[in-house]
C-alpha cells in the first residue's frame, strides 16, 4: 500500500506541476482557462473564480487544463480569448511552459536533498588508496598499481576519494600530474582521464570494494544456492578474492560453468557450487547479486547544498541525454527501459529509504519528464511546438488533416513505446521467464 500511495502522490505532483505551467502562462497570455483540475475523472468539488473553475477530481493522477479554443472546431475558437486566436509565439510559450516547470522543479528540490542530509558512499571520505586498476584503462597505462595512495593532483592535495573523483571528472582529456605513495616511496605519474560524456573524466581507478553481497535477484544462480545479504565471497576455485570487480570478472568469464565459491557468513565459511547463467545479449555469466556498499549520513549548509544541487541537476541532464543517445544508436537495449510498474517500485523503495532519497528520485523523474515531453512527437508538447514552428515558417496554420494524421501516428508510436516498457516491467516481476513456459 505504501508503494501505491507514494506513487500516486508523486505522479500527481509531477503532472500537476506540468499543468500549472500551462495554466499560469495561458492566463498571462489572455487565454480563457475554463477548468484547472487536480486529478482526472468525475468532479468531486470545486470553486469558480472569474472564468476558471478550480476543481478536485476523483482520480489523483495529476491534473489537466482546459482552455477555450484548444480545438479549432470549438464554437468559441474564433473569440479573442481563444487559444487558437493567439499569436504563434504566445501559443508556443503556453505549451513549452509545462515541460519548463518540470525542468525547474529539480532546481528547487535537489538543494533540499542536501539540506535534509543524504546517505553517501563511506569511501568518499576515506584516503584515496587504490583498490583496483581496470585492465586497458588509462590508469593502467599510466602505471598505477593496486595499493597506491593518491596524495595530490596537479599539486592540489587529495585527502579523500571525493576530492580525487571531482578532479578527475572535471578534467577529461587533460594530462594531469599525480603524486602517489607506493610502499613508502613518493612517485610522480601523468594520467589523462578519458572523456565519458555524462560521467566526465574517467581513469579506471577504483576504491576498495569488498566482495560483499547486498541484494540477491530471485530465480538466478545465487538465489537458488541460498546466498544472502551480507555474505562475503572470499575465494573462487581456490583463488582468493579481494575486490568485487575481481570476482565479477571471473563470473562473467565463465557462463554455464560450475565454479566452487567459498563464502563467509557470520564468521563461518562454507563452499557452494554455482553455475553462472549465460546472459543472452552479452554472452557473459551472471549470478544475480549486487554489491553491498557502506554509507554515511551527510548534511550540508545552504550554499553548499545549492552548489551540490545545481551540480546534480547538470549531471542528470547530461546522463539523460547520454542514455537517449545510446538508445538511438543501439548501444543500449530497449529492454533496459522501465515503465509505470518499475517507477512505482522504485518510488516505494525510495520512500522506504527516507525523505531525502524520495525527493531526489522525484527530482530526477521530473527532469526526465520535462526533457522527454520536448521531443517532437505529435501528442507530446514537443510535437505541438514543432507544428507551431512550421506555422511560423509557412505563415499559416498547418492543414487540419495533416495534423490529425500526425497526431494518430504519434499516438501509435507512443502506444508502442508504452507497451514495450510495460512488457519489460512484467518480465522483471514474473517469477519465471516466458520462454521457459514453452519448454
């Protein structure tokens, strides 16, 4: 019930903010707004102020704005207060205001997250001792070893991993002089962080990550073998395991092969034979486990909260466009996309973690909603903006028939998209995969 209740509130907030953007700009443009409703469906209660009825409707899943003359065929479409009769620039401002409100909401919410306090990875406050160097990475080519401690970058002292990550991420494709401590010896290395677009500069240097298990995915080898949260994998096939990435590389490299794992649980060790499942797309092995990371609670002052919130806002935009780009180029499968079921689950999970986590998740969803709504797909706000641009260039409204066909095509595209992501959601929650039912 908590998940459903929080999901309804969050969805309602995001859609309401979106519609409020349309409402306020329409009012300022002189368009008559007949109804501004919180929720959909039958009217529960309302009050009329001026030309507008402010109402609460039965289904609290967002809201809507009804403007005079939205449909050119309306009886009052030719009146001076009609949406249709306003200049193209005014109509465009009204339509774009919805996505803009969704984009502005995170700017307000993200600093609040840091003011309230957030759970952060504990290693960020620890001395930057290298726990792993990825193969073929810029760090390996620069000569970094496991156990090195990073003392400074470009002469700037680096007492914590947080400082190291900030300096590397903010200097992609730039040669950096790094002072390290290796077995009581000071060394100077030069490294050029590789540009990873949304992630900034990336080196392949990782902190210490003990092979501790957090969650176990149902119906995969780890769950079938009885592994639990808090278990630590200490060896595979007799080889000692010191780092999560070291363990993951072995698992990925042996799909379908039985491997002997030694596991530490509550101070006692035991062995378990597990056969990594072969992943269809990559062909690599998986056990169905995630890493357990120690976290600490951290609260920031007002100015630092604003700076951190703004930084998260920018990174979230970059990450969203990065993922969209990967989807269009085929580098990310559509199977990774999630729909309402996954969003509802993640909303409930965020609420259980705490208020800061929920606010952060709402901010990220609002940002994505704002960006995706600007895509030039008919039925979305971006589609209307595209039509208005054409109208401005042609100096006349687009043919109604053409717009209707475009709207129908856009609806079909959107429907297919919704069906795909809903299918992904269902496949995630089914106890067994559909393909097994035919066997």
